[in-house]
């Protein structure tokens, strides 16, 4: 069951990612990307995996310790919960990047690879996007 939930967390996010990448100008994509509710199903997966190990999870986050965190993620539920959390936060980050790109009139051709990078390695994508955003904001003259 845990392996299924692990996979499910990504499959729940995938449609939103696909729309932002392949149909960025479609009005339904814009509406979907504007909603933080897209992560609710993923958070349900997270809760399903996290609640049975809540005492261990609480210990690992209450007083962060590498060994406690390693022990937590060594178990299937701990690793699955962490994965679902990452998927949810990455999706929220991707949605924010998508919305900012639309606001700044950044090309979908620029954003598509950046959103793919956000799926795979979101911290790198965020750094690149923040750089692009800063440059774009400097080049746009206020009206």
C-alpha cells in the first residue's frame, strides 16, 4: 500500500504540471494554477502515510537530528510521507513560478524547461527562476 501511495502522490500532481508546461495559455490552466487546493489530494496521501508514524515524525522534526531523520526516512511510511511533502511543495512552487511568469510575460518556451527542472530539482529551478525574474523586473519599465 505504501508503494502505491508513494507513486500516487506524483500522479496527483502530474496533470497540473502537464497543463502548466504544455497548455500554459489555456484559461483552465491559469485557473488551476491559481488554486492552492491542487495540493490537497497530495496532502491526503501525506497524512495517510504520516499519521501512523506521527510519534517518530514528531521526534524527528521537534528537535532535528540527522540520525533521527535518517531513521524516519529509512522506513517506507517515513520515506513516502517525505516524498508526498516534497511533491506538494514542489507543485506549489511550480504554480507560483507559473503565475509569476505569466505576470511578467515570460515566454512559455522559457518556462517549460524551467518547470520540468522544478519537477526534478526544484531548488535549482527556483534559483534560476529568481535570477530570470530579477532581470526581467529590471528590464520592464513601470507604466
